[in-house]
C-alpha cells in the first residue's frame, strides 16, 4: 500500500501544482516551485475521493447485500474474490485519505483549525466504512508517502472504531472552540463551510457507530448511554436539509455526472434494477410506495407491445428468472418475460446470473433520485445521456438514518424515544427528501403524477398497521423482532443510493426478512453458489504487496463476520429456507 499511496500522493500534488495560478502567492515564497498545495483545492478533491469507492466500485454492494437496488450476475451469486474490491480499497486510501491526511497536517502548520477538524471528520467517515466492510485495515501505520512503512500493520475493526471515536471528539472540540473570525473552507462542496452542519455530521457518525457497538455485550452499556446523550443533544442530523451528502455536477466534458447516470443513461447499461425492491414498492404492501416514480424509470409500458410475447402480462403477477417454481400459481407461463414485475417494471431476481439479452432499451433504469435522471412520467422512452442532468447525490449520513437508528435503539435497548414514532419520522424524512428532490430538480417533472398527501398518509398508515400487528412466528422470535423487521424493511427502502448502509443493517439485525412466494420475490434464500458474505474479502493487491496483511486462510469472508456482527445468522442466509 505504501507504494500506491506514495505514487498517488505525488501525482495529486503535481496535478494541483500544475493547475494553480496566482493564489499560490499566498502560500509559497516561490510561486514557480510550490512545495505545498492550496488547502482550498485539496478539500473538494478529498470529498470527491470519498464518493468514488462508495458508488463507483462499491455500487456492487447492492448485489452483495441481496436486497439492493441492482443485480449483476456473478456478484449477486456471491461469486467474487479479493480482486473484485482492489479498486474500492485503493480508492479509499489514494483518492481520499491521501488528501485528508495532507489537509490535517498542513492545517496544523498553517493554524487553520476548521480545515483540520473537517478533514478529521471526513477521515473518520472513511475509516468507519472500511472497518464495517473489512473489519481490519492499517490505521496507525497508514502514513501517506515515503515516510510510511513498507508493510503497515493491520488493526482490528474495534480498535479502529476506538481511534475514530477519539478523532471525532478531537474534531468536535476544535469546531466548538473556533474563534468568530476562524477561516473555513471556501471550497467545501458538502456544507459550504457551515460549522454547525459539520458538528451534526460528527455526532450522527458517532450515533451510527454506537448502534453497531451496542451489538457487543461488553460495550452495550457504554453505547446505550452514548445513544441517549446524542439523542438529547439537539446536534444530530434531524432534517433532510442537513444531510451529509455530495452532489455531482451536470458536465459531460469534463465528465462530472453521477456515476450511475453515466452507466445507465446510455444504450449498454451496467446493472438491472432489483426485482425484490421494485416488487416490494409496487406490490407487497398493497399500496404503491410514493417514492417509486422517483427511484425507477420505466423505459416501456406493457411487454406484449415491446417484446411481442403475444399476451399482456398481468400487472399484479410478478415473473421470475429461474424457470418454473413450485410455489407459484398455475397462471405462471413460460411466455412471461424474465424479470417482469408488472406494469412495465422489469429487472432481475437476486442471484440470476444468466446472460442479459439486448434489452438496454426495455429494462427499468434509475429515475430522478438519486442520480438526477428522469421522473417516471409514463412517457416510456429509451433514455440517453441527455435525459436528466446527472447532477445526482450520494447520501452518506441522513436524517432518515438518524430516525431509523434511534427507532432500532429504542426498540431493542429502551433508549429515549418511541420506536413507532421514530419509524414514522424516518419514513417521512425519506419520502419528503425524495419528493422534494424530484420536484425541485427533475427536467420532466409532472406535478399531476406527484403522490398526494392522501397517498402518502395511506402508505404510512399501512406500514404502521404492520408494525402494530407484528407477532412472533417461525421467523421472528418475539414481537420486538417482528417490529424490527418492519423498521429495517423501511430503512432498506430509504437507503436507495447507499447500498453500504443496507448491507450493514442486514448483517447487524438479520432483517428485513423476505419470504419466497408469489408476491415476495426471493432475496438471498435460493442463491446456490455461495454463502452470504459476512464481510468483504481483503483486496488481492493488498494481500500480495503487504506482508502484514492477514492471509485469506486466516480470514474467510464467508465465515468470519465483522467485529460488531454478533447476532447468529439464520439458515436462510446460506441458501436454506
């Protein structure tokens, strides 16, 4: 890793140096030979570097976690190796942490405490993601450039969490003690240098961490006390206007659109949309989810018109990609197009690794949220890169996450707040965020198709009805477990655009549960080729070049969960109902 970091850090500095003008006079004594980059140039570079692995590479986590928004062949069958995650790992360290460490060091030298504190919060977020995905990584010895060791030592996930909590507290203390005239990053493309927003971000990141730490019996009392303190602080992300997210641009040359707009608003699309998710939003609750027109765009209407099947597929009957199924009613026929969920929605079942036909112009694709594509206005057109703007968002820490985290804690640990009320608030924050995003940004928005207040209220009432009616059964040992399933089901739907959070939630709680059946398209229960991944395999490049990296024989991603994943896995996670 040292060699990669050294090369990339040099490249970043050379790029920055070659692109700067007179602003260097304020920093360097010799503007023709700058020795340090301008921090205002490094801040946005570091922020963009965080989102690169989150959606460019780890977008495939939508497949890994089984309930995601996309489906991609062998990845969704859990057939992958460490080589599949080389880019994600390297991007975290080279595109993000290189710049963040440089900002922290230079901010201390230049007495710019706000810059350093904000960089520490960014660094904390990156390391929490790394710990949650791999549960081990270099931290203390992950020094950028030639000063770092050739083979940095790995530390376990809990140790990384402890270091990150201290880092967050350092940053929050600095931000809380800033003088009135303190300089803040003018190029902060997330919060525009707003200190209060960064404080909320830091506290919400701590909340996320303590929700995971509460799974450890020896840390539960500490975690519960911290969750209560954070809930009472008034300094969490409470409204979607405060969300920690990055918004892309709309440029084509140079390209700076949301990655998923780039890969799906063209002829050859990278992924299929998830049948599980589309079916759940369209069919499962008996009431259409208000967010479905914002999440998904249907490029066609009925399949009988588009593909010549000779029949109109019933809108209320999902189809499957695995052939005949004994649990389906006799009305299923082989002429039902693969992946059809009804009403023009077509994707793939999780684990369906069959080759894709030439269907780039017929499969359902991303809508206006989060990629800034098209609002589904029933136009049914084949999308191109000129549709929508691509100025989408990457939601990292949001108000709906805050509400769902607190609902989980209140239900399981009796922390402050009513879990039912917090569930409702989480759904409200998600729906309001998504609808406002579409209303304010869609290039083809049709207000006549916007869900009404009645539509939203009916959906909310249905979810709360399910929560109130939750009872123990074969898959839920208690009322609380059944209610947790409802909370996690809504959390998963809200997480559209952030597959990492859904993967964490599924491992931590083992919910949402998805039964197999006519109106419950399978999730992870019929995957034939591998066990559900407890963690990601360590990147092969790191294993090959770092003699201190754990060996694959020591850590098995199919066997060894991350440090906070202590709840036993039901048999259904490994291909057994």
